[in-house]
């Protein structure tokens, strides 16, 4: 089976940098993804890491260390619109099905 | 906008009834997955279809079933609805070789 752990809530101020951590336990690992979900909305794909290291997409970066079964999402220059839930997810084997963490609720304050 | 659409947006059903939810995938995406998301939780994988065949299933009972059609649209059927089936149901499509999943807006199902 697979399990993922991430903090339930994080609070930060506009313009700041925030890091959301994710640790996972899997029987097979094909990559770590991050999704953003606003209240009442659908999850939106942010990033995917299959190999160790940092992937950067604009203000968002994602990092993976397979040896530590650990990854994080880094959000820079926080904006109010970044207030949302963020989920890490592990891809299960050859299928593209995902196992999601319980999500981290990010509140950005003025 | 992901190009994935779902219908209906909201649905209210009574315990014991049956429901069919529909999903139209983004053009060119041959894999569709269905997820159940309870309030305050992450999405839970129900099953996945690839080229009209079931390609994996999560920990859901047989009363959850699905279909994928030649145009890659999909249905999720739930029989004998229970109160705990109340949730947001999401479908997600994936193009061949891509690593991201593109979610539709979801169907909010309420079972009373």
C-alpha cells in the first residue's frame, strides 16, 4: 500500500516564501506530483518529479529525494490567490492512478 | 480550463438508489481515472480505464462500476447508494506518456 503525510495547515503572508513538505511510503514509486485545489474547485496539476532534484515552474518549485522518500513544494512571492489546498500524490506503478495525501491548507494573509 | 467536462454538476439521491455520472475527456487523452473526494480529504482512486478496458481499481466495492467509450468519454455508476457515498466525484484524463492528470470540475453527490 501507499501512504503520504503532509502538514494539515500552513499560514504565510503575502510576498513570503512557503514550503509544504510531503513524506511517502510506497510499495512502488513512479513519481511525486503536486496539485492545487481551491475551495469548490477541482485539483489542478502543478508539477511532477520522477527523478531527484528541483523542478521549477514560475513561482512554484518542487523537489524530490527518492532516498529519503521526501518531497516538497516551494511557493515564492505568495499572492492571496495562492490560498488553497495543496496535495502531494504518488503515481502507482505502471498505471497512471494516483494516491493522494490528505492535503495542506495554505492561508495567505495580507 | 482543462478541457475535461463532467455532468451533472450537482445531484441529490436517496439511499438505495442508483446514479450515473458522466465525463468527457480532453481530446487525445486515452486514459481516464475516477476519484472520490470526501470533504476535507484528498481524492481516493476508484478505478481507471485505458482504451475501454478497466486498468486498475482502488479499494471500492463492486457496486462502483464504470465504462469508457470509443470516444474516450466515461461513466461512473454507483448502485445501492449509501449515505457515505456523499462526496465530490472527479474524473481525470491523461494523455499517453504524460505524467499529469487533468481533472474535470467534479460532480457533487449528496445521498439522503
